[in-house]
C-alpha cells in the first residue's frame, strides 16, 4: 500500500502593489504626462480621459490639458510654471546675510520693517 502525503501549496496573490497613489501627484508630473502623450499625437480629450481615470479628482481640468497640449505643440517644452510679472524675485547674497546678522546682533528686538529700512541692507 502506497501512502501519499499532501504537500502544502501556496496560492499566489493576484493583487498589484502600487508605489504611490496617483491622487497625490503634482501638477508638474501631470504636465509631464501631457507632454509625453501630446508628443505621440494623442488628442487632448483622450489625454484628459486617460488622466481622469488615473488621477481622479486630482486631475487637471480639460481646459488645462488643452492649454498645455497647445503649448507643447508650439515647442514650449518646460513643464514648470514660468515666472509671472510683478512676482517677487528673492535675492540672497552673503553680504545681505552678514548685514542682517550685524543688525540683529546690535539689537535683538529689531523688527523686520526696521531691517528693511536700513540702508546698509538695501542693495542699489
């Protein structure tokens, strides 16, 4: 008489692990997708439909997809925002840092407005 032993078999899971949920993507990442698909001559409405499935409520609007597709087709390749007129351009120099540190060491209760009014700090 032959006795057969049952061997334990493991079932493999069919679940797919996702690295990060797409609902947390940034605008720059979505613009990169638009740039890629528009380079493959996919129509903006199709790009929007595909992105809406993946990104859900975090997806850019159809108007933004159309606008970005048009920009990419007109050889604008940057996916980041361009600086707007009137927007502040912060300038930090070692001389400015040293001047502010000197003012603060002189008077610890100095306000930001008083520092800004100081002529040594303002570069002309």
